[in-house]
C-alpha cells in the first residue's frame, strides 16, 4: 500500500474470526470439546458462533447442564485453562487461513492510525489466533469476551481501552469497527460508531441497506475505504 492517508485521528477496531482470519473450525471445535469435558454435556456443533461472545456461550451451556450455580466461577476458570491449552495445540499443528491483504492493512494502520480489537474471543484466545500470523505484535488494547455477555459491551470496553492506551479521546464518527456479521454492525451502532462490514462470502450483499451499514467490502480494496473516509463519504460506500 503505497499511498499515504492521514488517518491519525481514526481508531480502527478489528473483529478476528471471519474478519481477518479463519481457524477452519478449530476455534469452535476447541470450545465445544472443552465444554463437553468440563460441563458433562454434549453440545451441538450446529451452535452458531458467528458474532458471539465466549462468556455468553459458556453461560448458556452451563445453564443447560443444570449444575449448581455456585460452581459457575470454578467451572469457568477450568474451562478457560483447558480451552486455551487445546487452542494452542491446534494453532501449532493445524493450518489456518488469513484473508488477502489483511496483514499489510493492519501493518499500514498500525503506523498511520490507531488500532484495537473488538472480539468475542477470550483475550488469550485472541492473541493465540493473531500470533499464528504474526499479527499479535500490532495490537496492544481491545475489548474481549472474558467479562461481558453482549457484544455491544465489549465494543464499549474496546473504545475505553484504546482511549486509555493512546491517551486521547476519539470522536465517535472517527471510530470504525470492522467485522463480518450483523452482530458487529449492531454493536457498532449501539455505541454510536461507524460499522464497516467485511463480507468475503457475500452473505449480506442483498440486505446491506437494511442493516444500515456505512461501509461494505473486503481487505483487498481497503485503500478505497481509506479514501472514502477522507472524503467524508459515509452514507454508504462499497469497497468490495
């Protein structure tokens, strides 16, 4: 990416799974395998994880297991430790996928803008996934799925964490959330910030206008997004 865009006043928040990389099902497999072991149930692989929050998944399965509520914290800690170890083993031995132009885009923004994470992953899980592609070195702050049940809350945490790390306030219309689901879009809108829907599989192509998305596209054409931001083109812009 050769062109220079002045993005120093912008904060870009990144979702992980489906937005910048794909674990080819390993993340979901690890969660469900450990859920089954820790809670003694047989969770369905059909459970939709897209746009979800790890603490919320665990809470739902815990409630299904009919375990004494007083054991929640104990089971949660056991789950986290076992899940992280299993995910690490998957990361070492299995092939995952990073979407085209993601690495260059994040490297570029790390030098010319402000970046953070807004992901439903546990913090440790997020950095295991990022480290697989040497992306962990670019992120120092974010909102994660360790302590909140709703995606809107973790996005709010991501903004607070970024403002603390960068020691500045960001205008809401200069905070861009890049995510791949309608839940990402909704969480951005709940926080009054700008959603950019990353849609590699064109899942939302026919309903983008209904979602109220400002920007829609893929990382291959991310420079078009940067140009649109600088030209204040935010009614709707397609960079797919």
